[in-house]
C-alpha cells in the first residue's frame, strides 16, 4: 500500500516508492529504494524534500498516531475534556518562580530525599515500622516545590542514576501525583493524599528480592508472580502501620490495575478503580519508561507520552491521561524536537503556553550536521511561524549531554 508521508515521519526499514521532488532536486540516482540505515535517512532529510511516498508492502509503515489524528486534535481534545479548568482558574498551574530558579531548590530536595527513601525501604525490608514523620516532611517539601514550578522537580528527577531508580521513583511519582491532583482541581487534602500515595505506592517492593527487582533479562513466570505481589505487600505494611488514609492505601494496592480489567492484583476495571489509583497508574508508568534502569535506557519524555497515548485505550483512564498531558506537556521539558526550520531543539519551558508551542532552545543544525550557538525560541510568541514537526532521539544524531541545555551541568 502506498502512503504519502512527511519526511519527518520516515524511519529506517521503510521503502521509498517515490520522492516528492524532481530527480534533479534530490541526491539519489533512483527514486525507489529501501531506507537501510540512518545515513540514508539523514540524506533524505538534509535534501530539503518535504514529503515522500512509501510502500508498506515492501517496508515498514509509519508509527501509529496518538489517539487523535494529529497532535493538534489531541490538544483540542485535552482542552475540551478539561474545559472546566480555564487558564485563569486558581487550579491551573501557574509557576511562581522560573524553571531556572526552582531547579536549584528542587535539586536540593532530591538530594535530601535519597537517604530518607533509602532508609524507608530498608526499614520496610527488615520488617520495621517506617518513619512517617520523615515521609510527611518530604511530601511537604516536594509539594512546595511543585507549587512554585511544577516542571522543575518532575523534570530533574528523571536525570537520576539508574541504580537509584527504586528509591527516587517514589519521589518522582509523588511530585507528579501532586501536580496532577492540582490540575484536576482537587482540594488540598486530596492533593496531600495524592502526594503520600505517590511516595509510598511501591513500598511493597521492599519485600521483593533484589535479584528480581534488578534482573537484566525477562522475568520467569515465578519471578513475575513475586513481582506482582508488591502492591499487596505494600498495602498490608501500611495497614499494619496504622494511621494511613484509605485513599493512600487504595492507590498502593491498585496502581497496577488497568481500565480494561487486565491489571493486578484484583483485575478491577473502569469505575471500579478509584480515581487516585487511576492517577497513580499514569504517573507510575510515565516515570518508569522515562527512567534509565541498570538493564534498559529510558525513552525520551515526548516519546513516552506518544507511546502512552497509544496504550491508553485499555490501560489508562482517558480523562486522567489528558489531565496528565496538560500537566507535563505533549513535549515535556527535556524533549528533543525537530523544528520546521530544520534545527533540533530541546524543550526548556512549558508554562502557560499552548501544548504544541513550548519554549525551546535550538542547538543543532540538521542541514550542516553541527551544533550551533543555543538560541531560545518561544514558539507561542505572536508572529512566530516556526513549529515542532517531529520528535528526535539525541543518540541518533550522536549528541550527548543535551539535558545540560535546560538543567545545567550540576546534577
């Protein structure tokens, strides 16, 4: 089957049936050929050709789209579903400090969080009562940072060392749960419960053997059964501890349930899953797939959002997922994107801009294949005709340390 697609959507493995340009305007001696490697793909991109016909019978098809037929429609759907939360509403995220200003404080909070979380899991592993006072204080610190600038701590937590995943995952999900709860207009008690749920949702992993938690390969059926026991382990530990609000207990027990009923431990479906558990499911998955692990590199933030959008029909509550997208963005901070002007850029701020038009910092010329002096571009500025035309992987371009462009060199 022939399909006409933008050059930005081409990938290795596709078969070019026709380039939408005259033979004199492109560098290939023939117009029908397979894209065998990245070099061929980059030559097509650098030629300036905007579209090509592919043959899906002879090569790969385009990636499945996000649920809407375009990201523009996705943004419209997000705004429609959450229309009750206007951009002037008190529950809409409004940064009190800039990302740059809050990164320093967020970095300090995460530095203090690690020993507290290591201690929490260690106590749980040995069957001792955890220090709820320390947990409460940490949730308060994270909540204050999210209030000042929701993007700072959420984005910075993604840069943790792979070996810290089990511990710092709790801090990251805590921050996302707080931001998501505020996005949906929850009252402050519910926001706090969401934060505590995020902090303690994986406590049961303290009872799972480390060799299973960190196994580099696929788990056996027996090992996976042990892994799936962690929600109930955590729930039971918190019940025994006492004084934990029921929504927090529910999120701990049911954050791996899916809307279609295929999750665990109870196979709940649809409205049978509490709102806080549905929120935890989205935040947990996003942090898991964007994080580097000892056995797997994380996906980029924007690629993770795209893939989660593909899964949401059976996995996530659609309304919760849309609220999450409004919280972190279609192109979250740190995403590498290709601009219409052919430069690569990193997303450095979301703020109050439309989802498709964040503040970016252009730093690489795809035409000259060289880094350029970084330039901030506000895609939402009046009169700006530049726009994002695709998601990129920095490794495909041989680029390293791109997070320094928004997070600074100190990590």
